[in-house]
C-alpha cells in the first residue's frame, strides 16, 4: 500500500488546477446553450475569470519545469513586483505564477485570483460575508491591484487590472 504525502497531494492539485485553467472548465465553452440564445461569450462574461494563479512552493524551479513540459508554457525571470514570482502567460489572457514563500511561516498554497471590476467593493463584500481580509487592496506597479481574503479556511485572491475602477 502506498502513502500519498502532502507534497504529492500538492503537486497533483497544482497540475489538476493548471490543466483546468489551460484547457477550460467544461465542454460548454465551445457550444451554444440549446435552451436559450445565450452564447459562449455571454457565459464567459458571467463566469468569474481567474486572472492570476499563484503557486507558492519551496521548489520553484521544479514546478516551473514540470509545467513547461506538461503545458508547453514558458516562465520568465523572477518579477520583483510579484514577490519574485516566475510567470507564464495562459491562453485565457491570465498568468500563472510560481514563487517561493515570502516568510518562514508561509505554507505552500495554490491561490487563484479572480478578476473583479472594483476591488474595493469586492473586498468590502467579502468582509460583509464574514471573510477575514488577509491582505487589503495592494497596488502592484505594472500589474494591477490585488487583495486576499480567507473564508472557510481557504485563501481567495481578487485582482483588478490597471485602469479599472479604483
């Protein structure tokens, strides 16, 4: 009997979530809803978009190499404004980022950042819903504004592109 380690489970989750991001969440993405005139474009606007997928791991190079081989993406050099994350562009227009922990107590995590139009309103709504705001809106020069909240024991990210409502 083999035992699945925490590292094995983390790697499986990384690959699984990335596969969903790279190749879509289901077959509806290439069809038209037969029950209405709603098109794929309408569904895409109504569906939360993952703009930035952050993977925090002490094994940055190994994870980047695995993703490059599995998904044929190319990671750039460490980006100082993103915690020295190495990023790769996704076909969806978003990015996947792999970085080392920024502090000794930061655990490995996969944190999707959902794209929002108004990050301040989204953070306020999360707080009203009972979430703990872990990182209030924080401007990342050249990238946009991000925030992190914790709810249900899970870290959730929000991302607002540059030029959107502030």
